[in-house]
């Protein structure tokens, strides 16, 4: 009789009924897209985030290209096609009722246009693109890997995790903090391409973030971002270019006037001579409003526009003496209403909060 090898029976790590002292926490890749959609709901807010990135990269200029006429045409086409499909479906349902296939009581004709929810999910053609380009310091491929792609990287933290790195290499107080701005594009588009180059390099790094890649990878650890390179470039050229394509029809509903207003309001405290923002070739102007009262009282609208600020400090327990500069401007009662009323707070040249009613 042949001898049989009997393998020892392995004991299970956790016996039946035993409660573990640890449970796994799965982070699905869909959270990446959700952050972009939930935080940035329209094209204006998306663009603001990339402008802030350009500012933190010490750019002098940022150029924004928005094909608004083409966007309007494609949105109208998408709505017309959706309306036609809805009407055809209703007509088919009525026809089936006439044939006796569906027994339905006589219904009065609709008094309103039926909802066309499909139009909200329509994607514009891939060649309809919004481009945000700057002349900031750009990134090498290593910096894209180590600084841009990591989610929630605390850019203000030092090696010990303390939030003390408050300025850019050029001395600007940085606007970015949480490290999720890279996902802003998914609030308005399904594809985000980033082209970036450091001065002195002869090649650029190009990565493509696609909605389907981020949403269908399962675990966040399995997301692989395709990268390619453009070689033989001028070593003096530097900067970053973000291209948004496969735009969402619903996220591009704002007019150009509204988009410009969102941008100017977000960066109201920046002087154009320090940081130029152009939209479709036109430079945005950040004019201060006519204040009814200003504190400190010796300040004027002109001096504030020239950069005048009151110097002050406050003692923070456990930290020390924190220095800062400020001014407070009060608008006349006749200024705006509704969403325009309340306190608007700017910090580091960017809209931080408000308007919040007092």
C-alpha cells in the first residue's frame, strides 16, 4: 500500500466566533472623484483652484482659455437631443396605449415641459477644452510623483509635521493647504491633463487623470496614472498647463460674466502688477470697492490699493508672538443684497470665507 503524506492541519488565525482586535478600512478610489465633484461645483470654482496653484508656484502670469461660444453651442445641442429623446419616448408610450398594449386612463396634455435630467449628465466633445496655463516654476517628474500626486500632502508642514512652512520659494504666503486642489478639475470635466516643466530641464512631464481610471480602480492604492514626456524643449521655458476636457454640461452653465466675477472676487486682494490673470486674452482688474468706512482711519482706498496694511501682532499661547497685517473696509448699506451681504474675509490674498451674515 502506498504511503500517504498527511499534511498538518493549519490552525485558523481567528477562531470561529472570536472577535478581532483590528478591522480593515478600505479606501475606494471613487473618493478621489467625489472630492472633486463635491468641493468644486462649477467651472469658475474649478479655475480658481488652479489659479491659486499658479500663485503658489510663484507665477507672474496665468492665462485662461474658455471656448464659451462652443460650450454654449454644445450645451444647446445636448439639451435639444435630450428633449427629442424624451418626446420620442412619450410618443412611443402613447402609441402603445393606442394599440392596446398598455391600458392607461386618458391623460390631459402636459402643461409644462417634462424634465430632461439626461442633459445634466451630458459630456461635451473632447475637443472642447478649457486651458489654464502659468509661468510658475513647474515640476520635474520626481516632483509630480512626490508632491503633486500624493493626496492630502500637507505642503505647509515641515519634516516634523508642524505647519510652519508658510511661504513659497519666491516669498509669497501660500494659498494651498489641504492637497486636494488637484482634484478640482473633476468638478467640471472627466479628463484632466497636466503638462509641467522646470526651468533648466529640456523635457516636460505630462500626466493624464481620467474619471474612469480613478473611479474604477477599486482600492486607492491601485490607481496608476499614465505619464509621458515631451523632449528637446527650450531649457529657459518653465510653467504648468492644465487642460480640462470632456467637460460636464451642467458644470459649464455659468456665463463668462459669472466666471470672471467668481475669479475677481476670489482674488480681490491681489494687485494685478504682482500677479496677472488673463481670461481669453483680457486681463482681469481687481478694483477695490468704494468703502464707506476704513480702519485704520488714516487709510484711503488709494493707499490700500497700493499695498498699505496695518501691522499688528497677537500672543498665541504655546507658540509665541504672531505678527500679521490687515485692514478692515466697510461697504455702504446700499451695496448689494442677498448673497452679497455680510462679512467677507481674505487671507493671503485669497477669499477665505464669506459673505457670512452678522
